[in-house]
C-alpha cells in the first residue's frame, strides 16, 4: 500500500513553543502523513517520542487545516522478526511495514544502480 500524500503546515503558536522550549524545539514546518493511503480518518505525523513510555509519542493529527496534538501510545503489532509497527495504537490503515513511500522507493532503486553491494534487494531480476 502506498503512503498517504497529505501535507499540512505546522506553525506552532508562541505559547506552545514556550511551553515546550525546555525539552523540544518547535518550529514551523510541513508535516507529511505517515499512514497508508485511503486511511479514512484524520491524517497523522509523529512529532516526537518521549522515550517509549506509554502514551509518550506526540502526534499531529489533522483534517483539512484543523490540526491538533495528541499523546498516543505505540501500536503493539510486531513483524515475525519482532520489528515494531512505528505507528500509534489503533491507527487506521495498514501497519507501517506494509506502507511504501513511492518517492523513497524510487530513490532507493536509483541509488542501487550505482551501489548494488549496499542494496542487494535491488539486484538482478528485481521488478521496479
């Protein structure tokens, strides 16, 4: 499944910047949704993690230009190799390992052309 292409401008108000100044540097930037396409719920991008404590990841959630911050726990799903999902608990759409960023994938394939020893998964016979 491809990654959602939603983007929103995060422009934190001065009071929020001041509130988190001692622990996080909040700056205006664009956020990209981390969920799979057609997720059918608010978009989401993780802003920071507080070290793995329950509910410790702070996510930006948005629909249109209405953006809010939410402290959410991590999805507990693991791959057979015990790799964590990387999204929040109860997220809509597929788990992170089933979501492909087509731009990043195209970049990997281009890099693999000259660095095949670093990208063996893109060796002979790989379908683009």
